[in-house]
C-alpha cells in the first residue's frame, strides 16, 4: 500500500512534479490558438496549415491516450511519466525551431504522442504514491493547480506572442521539463501493476475486466498484450478523416480516397476491438445506455468548444483588432469561472441529478456563442465580448462536472478509470473533427484569416453551427440522461479548468 503523506517533503515534491507535468500539456492546449495568426504570418501558412497545427497534436493525443495509461501500469508509472515529459519537451523544442509549417505540424504530432504518456501519467503517480487517507486531497490539489495553469495559458500565450514571439509558446516547455523530470527521478517512488499501489492509470487494469488487459493483483504481472493495433487504427482513422475534411476546400483529388480509407480504418478499429481478447476499448462498456448517451452528449458539446476556441482567438485578432495578449485575456473568464465554480456545480448536480444541468449547460453555451455574433470590427470588450464569454463560461460550469460524474456513475466502479479515459478521448476527438470541419462547412477559404470581412462572415456562420450542435447535445441529455443509482463512484477532480476535455479520473482506489 502506498504510504507517502501529503504533508511530508516527499509528498510536496510529488505534487509539484505532477502539477508541472500536467501543466505543460494544459498550457499547450490553451496557448497555441492565440498564436495561430502570428504563426500563419511568419511561416506564410494558409488556413489548412493552421488547422493542422492544432489537429496534428490532437490526433496523436486522442488516439493514444488510452494506451498511454496502460504503459505506466506495465513498465513503471514514474518511468513512463518521465519519458513523456522528456518526449514532450523535445517535440516542443522542435516546434519552436520549426523553419516551416510542415516541420511544425510533424513536431506537433510528436508532441501529442508525448502528451499521451504525460497526461494520464501525472494522475497515475498521485494515485499510486499517496496514502489512501491523503489521496483525495492530493488529487484535488493537482486538479486545482492544473486548472490555474489552464487559466494562465491564454494570458501567458498572448504575452509571449506579443513579446518574444510565438516560438516561445513552445520553447517554454523546455525549462519546465528540466525542472520536472529530475524532481520525478529523485523524489517520486516507482510503481507498476505488480506493486501494492493501485488505482493509478487511466486505463488501469482495475478499470478493465479480465477480458481486456487481464486482472492485475499486487505482486503479479499483468496478463496479455497491449492493444497496439487498436491504438494505431484509432489514430489512423482520426488522421485520415481529419485530412479529408481539411483538404476538401482545396479540391485535392486525394480527398475522396482518403475519406474512404478513414472510414474503413474506423470500421476496422471497431472490428478489431470486438474480436480482440484484450481490447483497448472494450465494446461491452457501451452496453450501458447511460454511458453511451453521455458520450454522445460529450461529442456534441466538445465539438462546439473545440470549434469556438479555435476560431474565436483568430476572430478577436483578425477582425476585432485585438493583440494576441488582448485576445488571450478576453477568453480568460471561461476558465476562471470553471475553476471557481465547478466544485459547487458538481455538488448541485448530486442533489438534483445530472439531467437538468446537462440540458441547461449546453443551452447556455449555445446562447454565449450566439452572443459572439456581436463581435466584429472595433468590438468593445465590456459590451460585446465579455457578456458572451461569461454566458459561455456559466454554461461550461453547469455541464462539465455533472458530465464527468455521470460517466463514472454509468459503469461499474471497477471500470471508472477506463470510462473516464474513453470520455476524455471522445472529447478530444470531437474537438479535432470540429476544427477540421467548420472551415469546410462555413465556406472559409485557405486565405480567409488574412481578410477581416471574409473571416468575420465565416465566423458568424460557424457560431450558428456550434450553437446548433450544442442544442442537439441538450436535447440528447434531456431525453437520455437519468439520475445515477445511490452509492456510485463520484469524481475526485472537483475543480477543473481545461476547456478542451473533461477531467481524467483514475481507477479503483486502494
């Protein structure tokens, strides 16, 4: 049984290194959007290249995050975490030194693969290291400080873009890694599935039945093999579909065949997962109607969020004339509201049930996006931008905590970690598809971000589309979500500030 106490020097070192590690990934997910217009100008990149700058990272992260959690269980959670930190920093350095858009996109894909090791690894270390009496508080502090990192991201990104330049958005990860990795090696105890520390991975063996990775018990190595084929097919399907959506406006002759190949890879993924004795994503988990329903709601709301945060940072700079710092600061209230109020939102949902919050939340978000139609040339922050951002933030507060709680409550407690990982991956996949599809749906040309009138027109259409998707999510929630049974698993991450995905939760606690 893990015995590190939170108040001990070692406990504080563990908390510090996990917060630093997770903050690297959280910062990256929020600061890059603010830098996109300047990246496009400096690298002479079209809109498709900017879409790939966001989506190359999301493809590998969403496709591999489930596999990343299980690697730590097998080979050592500290080891995999440190590898993820170093990998992420090396890819960030390559991003910062990229001479052209092609190198930047390739480096972003590598960065996402590092994030797939790093993101679940930070939570895994906390749950594997701390004494059970301190574990809940440690997870709460980790998620709270991580939320602060997410809140600082847009502000910090804007300051870097306007100051030393957009490359420092990526180079900032290098000194963070130089602090984080040595602390982890020196102060964090190693653990894996054979040790007595349990409940650690997103794809924890305790979150998967014996037909998946095989039951793990202390002192016994896990059975079976990793579902590398499933992970590869999932990432390939996302990459091919994303390529087809992004390149479709240019009329490339490869779009049709690539789209067909993407669908075929998706079908192959489903077939492999159904037939494989140790699947990465056991199909039977979707036998829970509640779990399936809440993941459909997740796809709707995070598709809208992904499209909104990708386009709004550009709208504020290209059309409204904001600096990068001004654009990043303008969007800050959404994250601050989530950080301050998400815990209370979760408590309210426990009392009244998740159905109403998961219905009202998307509707509030839809109203916030429609209010963004007021943001055009010479938009005033207090009268045009702030009302939209506040309404959107309140909507996100209303739905994110109940969403996570409903996901955990919809499956057996032994599979909570797996359910959270699937939900997190679904949210990221929805965001990347939205970033790829919205310019196509709204008629946004390759050079649209260089023209304020053209981008403004397409942005307005995109906000209407996103609002419509949110309304669909609200209808799904109202018609399908029901109150969980008493005594079900409740989230440990009470405070959450990320706008790109719901919080991760680990498996059963020891």
